[in-house]
């Protein structure tokens, strides 16, 4: 098992099953989990993630997570 910090922004925080605060939430995952697996666990459709960052570096759905990683998932920004 590994532990990662999950940070969701904006509407993603409101729509997921569990709602991590802006400071993040620690998640315990199986070794070998990818970003896609994590998003499925939080019920976030891949099309809703505009940008994925792991440890402040751009990542994608196939990125394998490691113990201690910080994952930030950002939606497409809108406003006016």
C-alpha cells in the first residue's frame, strides 16, 4: 500500500464522492495505482480533468503513483 495526498480544485471537489479540502486529503492506495485508478476511486471522469500534476510536474492518466506523491487535479477554468 502507498499513501498519496490528493488535491482537487473547483467543481471537482464538489462533485466527487469524497471531498478533499484545498489542503488535500491523504489516500491509501494499492501499489501500482495510476492516476486513472485514483480518479476512478474519486468518481472523476477523465474528460473533467484539464490538468493533472504529480509532485508539481505535469502528469497523465498512465502515471504510476508512488508513496508520498502529491496529486493535484484541475478542471478547465471558466468564468468571465
